[in-house]
């Protein structure tokens, strides 16, 4: 029998516990691996490694011997399953009061009884009880899924799944929405935004370029430079922007991206006054996360019938999807204002002009957790 796992991720930006490692352990390693495996040179992309790790950590609790080692290794989970469950619950409890970063879960299942372990996991970690549905009534199930998606994303994702996407043999549908709506700590002035050329990989095009002078963490290398732009203090979030420079290229930056590089950036970046030019942009991604996990070498998770989700029998994972929406503007929120005023910066400040393809990473600062990672490189 089949279990369909769907990870619904939404983002608007104008942007640990128990014995053993906490939930942040291995986060950077997995995030970079997942982003690289998901990279498509023909389109812009934003993914949420956090969402994938959260949703598959639930299935680690009911994984059999044929798949548990792969899950533990792929997602950097503790050997002790109860510790993994406690870590997820503690992480989610830690952001429960964060109004700018919200994570929601929903489960639909057939009429069969869940195993005690899986039912307890859903209750303890995700604070949900599954809703019973008849998967053969595909239109009704698709309507329920899409209604939940709309409600969980304030209408940003209207239709996440089509009736034809549903398999009548499905047993369980587990969804996760990560919604981020955060304001910059210091907003970009709308009056400074103007039209400038951006060197997209598929040819230069004009974009709305935001400008501001801020004191931010900054690091420069022979092939790239990077800044960290913080969101409001109560959000506990920040965005890193990495841009090629000198002899560097966007492809070279992608190839060099690693946990070691990101760790080095975070430990050596220094506060500097920087003249920032950053495009206002929007990305909407639909990702077959199952294929991404398979490309990472963990396809066994979708071929083995070894998950004790239901009482008295085993099931297999059949699908993993991710839909992401992201927008960046002057406010740090969804609001968009257009202005054609021209801005001049002081020549003595460091210049950080993001007028070519770049990588961005949005992190939860206190837990050093990668919430989203993506690139903006294609005119679409």
C-alpha cells in the first residue's frame, strides 16, 4: 500500500533537546546537499530543507530495519528515535510564539487505524490528529487539500494538488506548510528604488533595484562576497546573500557551496557599513522532492515497504512534493511599491551591487537552522 507525503512550503519575504544532537545537527550539510540536488539551471528556485527534515523525521519513528539507517544518515537524525521525536517537538515548541515564522501540519488518512507510535508522533510533535477521507473520492480529497493549503498560506497557494495527482491506493497524506512573513530590521526606502539592468543567465533585463546603506555582516573573497541582512529582532531570522565577484562566476559559486564554506562565512564575516543594491524579486517553485532525494542517493526510502504507519502492516512512501512562494521587497513583507527615483551612495562605503545571479539563504539565528535556500538567476 502507498503513503503519499507532500511538503507544502510557503514563504513571503520582503526577508533543541534530549540526549544526543539537537534538531540543528547536520542542518547545513543537508541543506546544501538538498539545494544542489534540486538546482535547475533553467529556472529560479527556492526550497525548504527544514520542511523536508521535519516531515520525514515523523516517518523515522516507524521506519523498519531496511530504511531506518538511510533515514538517520540522510537527515542527520539521532540513533535513538525517541530523541529525534523529542528534538522535533522542542524545535517546533521553540517557534510556537513566533508570529513571523509559522509551521503547520495536516494529515489525511483512510479508515484504517494508525499504529500507536505514529499516532503518538503526530500528536506529540505536530499537535495534529489525522482527518479520515476516502482516497477513491479524489475530487473531494483534492478540494480538502487545496482548502487547507489556501488557509495555511493566506491564499498564496490556491491549488497545490490536482485530482489526477491522487492515487486511489494512497493510505496517508501528510502536509506541511512553512510560512514566513518578516520585515527587515531596517527597511529599504521605497523612494530609492529605481530601474537597473540585471545580468540574468538568459540575458540582461531591467529590474526594480532597491538601495540602502546599512551596517551588516560582510565578507569578501577572491571569487565572491556576501552580506547578512537581518530581519526584525523578534523574528530571529536573517538572510545571507552570496554574489560572485572578481574571477568568480555563478556556476563556480554553486559548485563551491558547502557546509564548510558557510561555516567559514558565519565565523569570519565582520560588521561593515555597506551600500546595498538588491533587486526586488519573486519566485514560485514546484519541486518533485522525491526525485531530489533519489538524486541524493536515498531512493531506497521510496522503494521499500518498511514503514509501520498502520496497525498490523507495513507501508511504503510514494511521493514527496514541495511548493514554495517567495517575494522580497523594500518592506520585507508582501507589499510592493514602485518608484523610479535615482540613488547615489557614498564612495567611501563598501559597494554590494547584486546585479547578477546570486544565492540566498534564510536562517533561524538562535538554532542556526536553514529555513529556505535558493537562487535568483533566470529572467522568467
